[in-house]
């Protein structure tokens, strides 16, 4: 009678992988909950519970040696842009909400000294769009015009970021959700 072949499963790698997957799932769940809270219009009222975070539309992330596929701000310069509207856009961007803080110091792709004071370290949001804190620098100092869809969104909102209950502040007066 032939002996049955017995397959010895590599149990230790399987258990280790399962533990790692569990940790990743826990971390993702935590991140998802935090994202929902940050995007909530009124966190103290608990309206964030059970809601999915809205997918944010990223804009204003520029070319770098590490990300050569991204656009370069020089292609969006519009010196003929109405200066009054440009200033309203700067104000809108600077009064948006902090989505993620301390994402690392950025730098100006238009040739300003390595770290202009307003280039920022945060990712900002108005609840619909996601953009780097430094986008306001490009608009204010280099007349970089935002994408047409984003500009139209700001026009429709009359250049006022949506109201939210601030639960924290950071230097410079930006609010967090
Ligand atoms: Zn610059």
C-alpha cells in the first residue's frame, strides 16, 4: 500500500503573513475613519459616522525629478488673468482646510529660493478638491492659474470655502476639520 504523500505547509510564513495583513487592515480602517472625520462638515454633531469620505480631486501637484509625469506650473501661467480674481483665489486657497499636515517641505518649481515662506508643508482641501498648501504661492507670486474646473468651482462658491466647525488651528490661521 503506497504511503500517502504529506505536504508540510510552511506554517510560520503563513501565520506571519496573516498577522501582517491584519495589521494593514487595522491601519487602513483607522485611516479611513480619520479621513471621514477630517472631511466632515460638522464633526461635533457626529454627522461623519457611517459616511464614506468623498473622493477628493487632486490639483496643483507639480513636476519634480521624482514625479516627472506631473505637470509643470510654468504651463499654467496667465499674466493677463484678472488680478482681482487672482487675489480672491489666493484668499480661497489660504482659507481652506488642512487635510494632512507635515507632508514635507515643498519647493518652488518656478525658481524661487529653495523654501519660500509660503510654500507650506500641508495638503489642503475645500471638501471637494485636494491641493498642496503651496498652490497659493504659485497663484500669488507667479500668476499660475488653477485648472478650469477648479476655478469654476471657486467661482460658483463665490470664492468662499465651505463652512465647517473648526476643531483646531495651526500657525497661520488655517483650520482643520
Ligand atoms: Zn516661487
